[in-house]
């Protein structure tokens, strides 16, 4: 992710006022005010979906048709996660205690993920998106997102990085499991408030999940059900999150210090209608969401019209593309990041050190 120049993205010399101006426009339209109604509908749909899956598993007990319901549960559990995301940003309620209760229910109890761990991680991402040092979402892991990270890979990690574009979708099948493990590891250490409550709720989630599988399936069916559910859930999460920032630029110091440019230039919106809005949990309006994290999801389309027009008027690059094109961009970026390691493997030296910027 190569830095881009501020002069290439805006015609203003001192753009620090932009965030204040856009906020004023958005606030004038009442777009930052809470909207309980749409969230009540989402909550009802999620509850009905979850109840429907539970009933279906008992109806089709000991049948391999349960695997079809594993796919349905992957969608329902991800949608519950999207609502938990909105709760964490105080879109549903501005009250800290209400958000904490709703967050623990949606995060720990219904999806088995630590709400406290996720809040800390996600807030760090929002503060400095695509910052290789401070954004946990672009730290080197199974995948790396910048050539400077690729140069430090050795052994089997280097081999993965060389082919990470090909491995991207297969690796997503483990993302849900990775989130569960990360939650437990975080709760095993001091530092997260309400650790006992969080661990208890995750324990209840795992117990209920295990009981449902044991009571409605054979062992073979149960193992297949868990694999399909968690695998598809991981892919769904990856398809929702990956297009938003991956492959977008690392900013220059001047751009990184500006609150408006920091969020707009590192984010990518996904085009589509109401179905896309629901499928991606409103995260397809990533630019507007990053500018106004507490804005209710239902208000993001209106905010987009304001922000997009403002960017056009002030010469700020505003990236918006289709879902298919965004995934292609992400894969091309991952392929490019792994290029130095592929070149090194093909060279006579083979395992010689690589210049990460070559």
C-alpha cells in the first residue's frame, strides 16, 4: 500500500476544517440522532431467524438436511454480529450501561465472542485505519497487507505470503474460529472489564450450541454441521470486512493527521441497493461509517449523498466500487504484496533476504 500525496487528493492547502464542515451538514439533517425503530426490526428478524433454525434442527433431527440449516445459521449469526457491531458504536443507544448489556448479549451470549476485547480492537482500528503500526486489522498474521511486512516473513510463513491471494478465501473459513480463540485468549489475561460475566456468557453460548448439536444430530452430522456453520460464517465475515480497507493506501504523515482525510482516503464503499445494505450490515458505507461511527445504520445512505458531494466539490478522492470489483482489487493487492517473495524464490539465491521495497 504505497503512500499517496495530499496534493493529489484535495485542492485545499489546509483541509483540517473539512471534518467540521461535513459534520455540520450531517448534523443539520438530523442524521446523528438515534433511530430505535430500524434496530428493533433488525433485532426481531435476527431472533426469529435464530428461533427458526433451532426449530428446524429438531424437525430434521438426525437428517443430513441439517447442513443446509448450518448455512442459514451462518447468515443469522453474522447478522447478529453486525448488530453487535452497531451496538458497540453506540448507534442503538447512547447510554453506556445499555450498550454494555446489549453488547454482552449479542457478542458473548449469542455469538460467543468477547465484547470487551472486540471493542478495544475495533476502536484502535477506527482511530488509525490502515496504519501498519497502530491498526490491529492490518498487523501481519496469516496474511500481510504491505510489502514491508512481507520482507520479514521466513519459512512456511513466507510460503503462505507468496501465495496469499490464492489462499485468501480458504483462510477465511477459519476466521470465525480465529475470533473465538482470540476472545478466549484475551479473557484469560487481566485487563478486560467484566471478565467473569464475559466468560460466563461465552460458556453459556458454547453449552447451548453444543447441546443443540448433540440433541439433534449424530456425531458425524454434528461435526459436519459445526464445520459448515463456522466455515461459512468466517467467509461471510471476510466478504463483509475485507473490501472496506484492504488495498487502500497508507497515508502520508500530513494526511494521517487530518481527521477527514484519514477516514475517507483509507476506506472503500461498496455499491448496491437495499439487499447489499442488509447483506453487508451497512458496512458497505464504510467511508460514512468511519467518519461518523455512532451514526445509525439506516441514516448512512443519506449521509453518503452529503459526503460524496462534499468530496467532489473539494477534490478529495472518494472510492466506490461494486462488491465483485472490490474483491478483485483486494486479491490483486495481496498478490502484489507477495511478489518480492515469489521473485526471491525464483532467483538463484532462492532463500536470500529480500528487499521489502523492491
